């Protein structure tokens, strides 16, 4: 009986030590990442979410593409978008490790208040970059350690800014137009991120 109790307590002591080591490692990583202020950027459209349904819903209202009314309609149609599970989990894993998460939208910011509010638990900042130069300047200015993007231009801007790029797969059903040639820049990619 004493041997069984010794085995039982030995097993639970080993589990407690393993848990303590993992908790200590997480605490150290979270503290370092939080204090230094590391950031990870994710392209929103076809990166974090499959946003083609939102763009199609906005087109039904018939505003002129690129106008403030058009971007307002797109940003207010966020409930039609579908979150990509692999990308969402990756963003949350980084957030748990103390890395700030920022979203980059290649669209206008008109009417985006509800969109931003819906992601407030995960996203620390939303950037509405209409030009690649704006994206490059943001990536270079802040402490980004990772930039995840489906577009070639996102990968190029991350490389120019000295940030590690991560290729996200574009959905085959996407109606968004941008250059997409995975592996062209010898970047790493996130598996199962197409949708």
C-alpha cells in the first residue's frame, strides 16, 4: 500500500514539476515580449478572414468602387466574412505569448468602427493602408517581428522593412485581385490557411 501511494505521489509530483516549468517558461516569454513591445502584423483581407462575401455585399449597394461610401459598405458588411481558423489560432498563440497583434487592411477606414470593435480582444491596432508605402513605413517604424500576408506586395514590404514574412494561402474562391505567387520570395507559409 505504501508503494502504491509513493508511486501515486511521485507521478503527481512529476506532473506538478512539468506544469511549473511550462508556466515559468510562458511567464518569462510573456514578460519579455510585453516589455520589449514585439508586434505581429496580419493582413486582414484574405489573410485573417475570407472577405469576398463582404465585398460582394457592398457591391450590391452599387457605390462607386474606392469611394468613401463603398468602403463604408464593405466595412459594415463584416458579418459576412469568414475567419480562417489556422490564421486565427496563430494570432491568438502569439497574443498569449505577449506579442501585440495588428491588422492591416488594404482598404479605406470609413465606417470601420464596428469592425474594429468586433476584433478588440485580439487586435491591438487596425491600420487602413491605402498604399504600399504606408504599410512599409508602419512595419519599419514599430517593432514587428512577423508579418503574415497572402499578397506578394505584403511579403515584399515586410522584407524591405526587415520583418520576417509569413505567407498565408489565398482562398481559391477569392474575388480580390492582388498578385499571389507562393514561394516566389522563398518565404515560409502557414499550412491550412486557405480557409
